[in-house]
């Protein structure tokens, strides 16, 4: 028997009892104004009990289970730090309301009897909001008073992972493969944390009927095996998960908020969603664009013209890092390597684009 059915049955019983007690005064009221009514008080009790029982059976989950599940889901999205500081803020708010309760109660009626209760609600809410919104500032203040604050930052939790140096890894970053090359350079500052549900998604892609997806999944498995052998970065596959969330991207965002750690990904949509929810994102594509060679107008370099450009007379070449170079009047040099002079560098959402012209022209 499901929890929802149990709640409906309990709601039905409670509302039937309430309807039975409500039927007697309702019947007396109707008989008083309608003396010719053929119905007795017991009939009214039966009718109201039946109607109230149906109402209770229908709305019971919406006044019991649904609100509890909604609150639990919202609390599940909050980090442990936010919950802790919210509780501290509530305590401070209630203490403030208690200190102000006596002077507020001296106000003339009805304010003297109503305002203390309103003060409890108001200061409790303000305490939670202030402490949660200023969580990071308060954390710095508390840590400054702690003598062992530097030691605490280096301690590990029960899973053996460093508290301040965990990085959640998305499936797209593993399949991309460049994460292994970055790890070898030592630029990844912490431990790569791969949840079990990310590994399951990677395995699902590896078993796909589509040949291209299957190859990408298997490549991701090879990259993951290479990362585990790499000594410059620690890789941990963990079973930590979040309840009530099915989508992998959403689970990563919620988990990142709970653990207060960044997400390593190549997925543009996940990048945007995480940023909107205040989660730090490490995007490999953005890193690749940032480390591309910087060319300034007037610099010269050798470039092989591969194809025609979109505009008439243009030629297109590519640098070693994949940056596209558009050469004015370069169509006549297609297939040849020539010296070019940079005229303009344009940064777009897709990457960096360079405009140039042949040096001899």
C-alpha cells in the first residue's frame, strides 16, 4: 500500500468524523429556518459525513504529502553550509524576538497581544535570510577566530576527499578527452570527483546502438582509465547522489551546491544552468580559447591557405590550435603557404577569428 493511499484513507476518516460533528448543527440550522424539512438531523449528519469524506479523500495528499515532498526537495538543493547558517540565523532571530517580547507586549491592545507573535515570525525569517545570504562573509569571520583554520582546510571528509579542492566531472568533459592532457600538465589543482551516475551515463553511451555514440563512449572509458593511472591528479569514483532528481545535469548542479565545489564540463547548457544557480563552472572550451596564441594587428606569420572564404576573394587558413584566419585577396593562394600580416583580431562566442592580408600585397 502506497503512502499516498494511506494518506487518502486517513484524510477520508478524519473528514468523515468532522462531517459527522458538522451535520448536527447544520441540520438544526436548516430545520430552524425550514420547519417543513422532511430530513432529520441524522440524515444531515450522514450527508455531510459522505461529502466531507470524499473531499478528504481527494485533498489529503495535497495537504500532507505534497507539501512535505516539496519542502524536502528544496532542502535537498541547499548545501550543508546553507542549512547550518540558516539554523544559526533562526536561533539568533528567535533570541532577538524573545528579548523584544516583553516591551512589545506593553503596547495597547490589540497590538500588545498580537505583535509578539508577529515579531517571532519576522525576526526568525530575517535571521535566516541574513545568515544564508551572508554565508561566505560569516564563514570568513568565524574562521578568522579559529586558531586551527588552516588545518581545517587541509582535512579530508569521511570519503577521503579534500573539502576545498574537489571538482565534479561531467560526462562531456570525459568524452572530450582533453581533460587527460590537462591533468598531465598539473594544472588541475584538486581531486577529480566522478559520481556513479556520471559513470553510468558514460556506460550507457558506450552501449549505444549508434556507432558514433558508441565510439565516443568507449573513448570516454579509455580517457577515464588513463586519468586513474595519472599520478599528477587524484581521481575518485564516488556513490554520493541526490534524491528526487533524475536528470544527470540537474543532479550535478545540486551536488555541486551541496559540496560547494565546481563542475568541469564542456556542455554549454549545463554551463549556463550552473552559472544561473551560482555554481562555479570550469569549461575546457573556455580554457582552450584562453590559452590560444595572441596575435596583434601588424604581426606577420606564415599561413597555408586551404579554402575560399565566404566573401569574394577571401582565403581561409587555420593555425595549429584551430583558430581560423581569414585572408583578404587570399583565394589566389589556395594550396600555398604565404606570409600574411594580421589586420584585425575578433573575439566571438564561438572563439577567436583573425583577419589578415598577404604581406606582399
